C-alpha cells in the first residue's frame, strides 16, 4: 500500500496539488496500477481546503484526513524537518508524517518531501511481509 501525504498553504489550487502528486508518482516510477491504489492523506486541519478535495477528484484517488495525534506519532520517522512549518502548525513535517501515518506502522518513505511554492507531497509504502 502506498500513501501520498499532502500539505499546502491556505487557498492552494487543485491544479498545483494534482500536478505535484503526478510528478511524485513519475519520480517514484509508479505504474498505472500502483497509482490507482494510492491513498492521499492530509491533516484534518486541511479538511476545508477545496484544492485538496478537487485534486483528489481529478486524480481519481481517495483522500483521508489524519488527526494531529497520528501526525505527531510519525514525526520521529520523517526525513525532512522545517522550522517554518514547526512554527506555523506545531509539526516539523506535514507531508512526510501524513504519508507515513497513512501507510501504517513500519512504513517507510518511498519519496521524501517534494514541494512547489504552495504545496508539498511525500510518498510512503507500507511494510511488506513475506
């Protein structure tokens, strides 16, 4: 299972988010089948961001919102930390934490944070067991 964690500034347009997600899929070399199964994940504080919902619709993907507790729990596993984001929302990483939390315990980053001026994305993959 692959999760794409999302973050954005207030009022970010869906096109910017969807384009960033598609570029992350390309960079991670995800094929069409893998892309269809990706879960988009964002913090509940972004629930009212129309751009997130529209990007999910445009990509044909499910968007889940994660509570702060889940994001805080994933902070120890993130690779990228931002002092600016920490000061703004109390988390050093939003996109990476959302991806890791959504992908579940034992997940790992497939692609660390990528960003545009107004949006961020990171990909995480759940632990596979043989």
